[in-house]
């Protein structure tokens, strides 16, 4: 029987920055036009966190029953390592999705952003289909597309829309930036897992590209927010502060470029997640400073 600590580890806390950062940037975009709402922002954060945890448990369950996670470096695999009953892990995934749905419905009702309702339902469906079902798209190299769309564009712009009632170019640029870093987290994860994924027929983008090109792809995703932060400065000059957050990712980039493999890539996930949060916080700080000095 899995312990509480193992259930927490199975939720993969290292991935949670991918849920936090887009909400912070979306709130910053709303603040820039004077329409931020802390309560709605907090509710959006809870939705994103519940969805992220649901994805992680669903991935653990689906990969586990397929045997993909039997031998793998990295965090606890509840099903693959036979720590928890697969039915309980599946139930945890759907409880998390249910929590995301209820919180999302509350967010939509309070903000009157009803267009987000079908988009939220699509997000939950896509979360399950990532590694679940008969033809999961995560096994076809499309995982990064899901992360970019839902933990980049949708989470960021949805947060902005529920608070400001509109989407801005500033918000779009920020959404692309956090989506790139969120995708980089998955790229690093899949780079680590190339040997076992190849063995089990999981054709992730990393498997398709090969290790060398995947490493350069990771670097490109990490550097993209620097350019985007400078572009955001056209609407809010202080947003350029966010470009400096790339310093947080420097050790991760070094590990990836050096050819690190296996468990040695785990720190890359931590550093990349920290980079995503640092970028988001600096965007928010920049917008706040801009409003205070206007």
C-alpha cells in the first residue's frame, strides 16, 4: 500500500510550475490593463494545479498498465513500480479532473467567461488522452503540442480572459513564452526516457528526433522566452526584466548540452521549472512596477 509521501511523489511536484506560471503571467496581463482580480486568479491557479496533478496520475496509470514505467529513472511510478493498485491511481486521476472541472465551473460562473466552459472540457479530455485510451497522442510525439496549447496558451490566456474579459497581444506573447518552457520540461523528461520509451514503443518527440536534436530543441525552447520578454517590452518596458530569468536555467542548459543522461537529467526538470516560475514572477513584477511608475 502506497504511503502518503509516495502519493505526493506520484503527483510529480516538479511539474507543478507548469501550472503556476501561466496563471501568474495571465494575471500580469490583466493587471497591465487594470483588470486583475486576485480571487479569480487564485481560482484559476487551483484549476491549473488540479489539472496538472490529474495529468500526472493519469500518465502514471496509463504508462504503468502498459509496462512503460517498469524500469525508469526519475520520480516514483505508483503503478509501474507496483506501489499502488492501478484502480486507485486511476481514481486519483479522475478525482483530480473532477476537482478541476468543479473549480473551473465556479471560475466560469463568477467571471461570466462562458466560452471557457467547452475549452475546459476539452482540456480534461486531452489530459486523459495524452497516454490513455487506445491511441494516446503522447505515444505519437504530440505531448509537447498538448503542453504548449493547454499549459501555455489556454492557461495563460484563459486566466487573462476571466479577469479582463479580453485577450491582449502582451498576453499572447507571455503565453507563448511559458508554453515554450513548459514544453521544455517535457522535452527534458522525454530525453531522459529515450531508452525505455524506445523499448516499449512509446514514440515521443524525443524518440523521433533522437538525443542530439532533442538537446538542441530543449535549448531553443529555453531561449525563446528571452526574445519574447523583449517583445513584451514594447507594451510594458519593465517586462524586459523577465529576460534575465534565463540565468536560472543556465545549469540545466549546461547539463543538457554536456550529454547528461538518465537520472542525471532530473535536476534539469527542477531547474527548468524554477526558470518558468522566475520568468512569470518577473513579468508580474515588471507590470506592477510599470503601473506604479506610470
